[in-house]
């Protein structure tokens, strides 16, 4: 299985944090479905086996389910989440937030009723974007239900994190035990050349044999905007795009279990996968470490990225 997995955040709904020309894409449900099926087939043919979705990715779960049912693959690893509801309802140009967070036991029970249909290919079930403020890590009803699902289905239970305090969330989550057993097995985290403050805690988790999955490894496309001379030089040296350098930095500096691609087209996916064909030197990795922003700088800019 390749280290690169495919995320469906951009494939299951018409609007997301995109850097592409807005008018270049047919935003009908039918066109999105055809593109998602094509992307899933291409990804599988290229060796990708890990697929990440969520109820808030519009039709992401439904597309993944239909594709998995059609092919009945026994070697795919599907991951989904609970905790955000997609409310934009495919309305193009929707003005409010497209997804709403609710980390309650009721939301878990409601979304599990749909997501459980992804079993048995479903292997990872995650809290979507846990924060310290949402109180989800202290919600005993939620934690016990997740522990029960883990026991009954063999699912790996995961947590995904966002924001400037990811390191604190991860540390707190890693300590949680239910019935004497650590609850969380998978940690899906933002880490990339511009956001490296989770490095130490992620290294520690990996040492403890937890599965670390990296999301937003292209910083939602920000790595392409005013790229540093260093990244451009490395892209020329290895004859790849800036994306492949950013992926390779994540793989070589951290060695996580999976790095998610958020590709929307076959061309992007193939360019992302070029990261698997070379390695950075230690000197290059160290030089790329200098590109990190502070968590405050990184996440305040992240907040302003438009959905289109
Ligand atoms: N748990 C969570 O809260 C959470 C949050 C975010 C993401 N995720 C997961 O992580 C996955 C990846 O994250 P992401 O898509 O948000 O961020 P990302 O991978 O950091 O960035 C995707 C962006 O990179 C651009 N891109 C990719 N390959 C390119 C190429 N070869 N050339 C030019 N542009 C390229 C895309 O452009 P276009 O705009 O042109 O497509 C898109 O804007 C998601 O699908 C999802 O599964 C989870």
C-alpha cells in the first residue's frame, strides 16, 4: 500500500477551499459523481488503498460507498468521521458556513447509522476536528460509545485535529483510556512545511505505535502561493512540482503511516504521487524546516481562506 491516501473533501461537494479557477469545473452532482468515481478508480490503479471521507464532505461517503460496493475490494482501508454536518446542501455560492460542528452523543448516534454501512471496508472511525473547547474529550457518553464500537466492530478509533492547539489536543487524546484500554489509535493532523509545531508530539505518537495520518500537507494550496526559492530549487532538482516536494517533506521528516492527497483531478493526483519516486537529503529536510510559520500566523491565515 502506498503511503499516500486519497481524501474526499474536494470530491464530494461542489465548494471547498480551492485554488483552481472557479469557473473551470462543472458543479452538478452528476459531474462530481463521475469525477469521484474516476478518481477512486485511478487512485486504486496507482496503488492507493487508504480513503478518507466524512458526512460533511457532501456526497463523499455515498460516492465512496457506491464505489466500494461495485468493486467489493477486500484490500481497501476506508476512514470516515462524525461530528460535522454538511448544511450547504449543494447550493452554489452558499453564504454561511458549509458545515456545522456538533460533538454530541446524539450526533454520533445519528451519523453512525449512516457510516456503519461502510463496514466491513470501514477501518477507521474518527472524531471530526476535536477541539479543547468542544469538550468532546471529556464527554463520557461519547467516549464510551466509541469504545463500544471499537470492541464490537474492531474499528480503529481516531481523532482529527485542527487549529493552533493541535499539540495539546493530541496529548490529551493520547492519554484517554476507557476500561483500561487506550481509546484512540489514529491521529489525523495538519502538518506541512508551513505548519510544523506538532512535530514532537507526532514523533512521540509514532514511537508509541499509534497511526499518524497527515492532512492538509499542501496547506490547502498555500504552498503554491509565493513559494520560497528553496522549494522551487528542490522542485527543479528532482524534476517534480512543488506539491511533490511538500509531500516528500512530510514523509521524510516524520514518516507517518499515511499522507492524504486532496487531489481533485487525475493530473494533480499523479503529480502528488511523484513524491514516492525520490527522497530528500537530511540537509534539504533541515533547510525546509526553516519555512515553518508560528501556529498563530498559520491558523489565522487558514481561517481567512475562502470556500469557492
Ligand atoms: N479532519 C479534518 O478536519 C480535515 C480537514 C482538512 C482536510 N482533511 C482531509 O485531508 C485531505 C486533504 O486535505 P485538503 O485537500 O484540505 O488540503 P491539501 O491537500 O493541503 O490541499 C489541497 C489543495 O492543493 C491543490 N493541489 C493539489 N495538488 C495540486 C497540484 N498538483 N497542482 C496544483 N494544485 C494542487 C488543490 O487545488 P485545487 O483547488 O485546484 O483542487 C487544493 O486547493 C482532505 O481530502 C480530507 O480527507 C481533513
